[in-house]
């Protein structure tokens, strides 16, 4: 076996914020096939939500929450959260925008985003209390959602919006009370003055 035919180890590479692992390639093999696999893998990875609630003793995601403060981002947020729920077998999802909050449930009837069913919707200011008239930055809206989840977790009973009452009490409340609230990525918070 010549030097060019020996397998060569490659380390994971980061491209477009996606970790891609290529295990072994041979120079005589098809590099084009490996690159096509790499692109395909990266394109079909679900986008991580802003907040997840997991089981206390495992990394299984019970509730995924996508927060979109910008109007342009809100349009694609529903597709992102549905895609994530299908790929990660997540049973419950929320999409929180500046104006509305949507609740979704995975019915596990297929592997397409169309199998995710919307089970409730309410105005975000009804859920998170008074919202400012000016649109918030995504980080501020995420912080408000985290505070709401933490209040729900400790048993703070609030009057839920009637349009989302069933979705909150049957899907969100049990998961939040028994799960662990986690940020799905790093958070930058201002400290000091």
C-alpha cells in the first residue's frame, strides 16, 4: 500500500457554526462523495432553540423554546422549532415572538415537520405580563421567557391566557415543574453597573 492509499485521520472541523466530523478518507477514494456527505449533513441539522427543558437525569429534551424578537426572524421560527422537534423527538415546543406565543405538540405520527400540531396560541403580553411597546432585543425577550419559566417552576400561580390554558396546563406545566431549565447556548449578561 502506497502512502497515498493509506487512510488518513482528520479532526472535526467547524464550518458555518456546525461541527462536522469526517472520520477516515483515502486519497484514492472519492473526496467528492465525502464533501457531498459533509454538505448534506450540515444542511439537515436542526437549529438549536434558545431555551430547552431537559429531564433532570438525562439530556433528553422535553420542551424546546425558540424566541424571535425580530419580525423577519419570526417567520422562520415556526419551521425551525418544528424541524428541531422532529429531529430530536421533542414532545413539546414553544415559539415566542414579541407579539404572539405558539404552543406545539409532537404527535409522533411521522418524521416530517408537518406532524407537529399547534395546540395553543396567545398574546405574549398575556403570558409574560406587560411588554414594552417598542420591540425587544432577542436577548431581553429570552431573559423574560426564562424568568417566566423559573416562576412557573417554583409554583407561582398566574392566571393563564384562556386561549392557551389547556396547552399550558397539560403540556408545559408538567414539563417545567419536573425538568431542568437550560439555555441552549451561551448567554451574555450584563453585570455590574
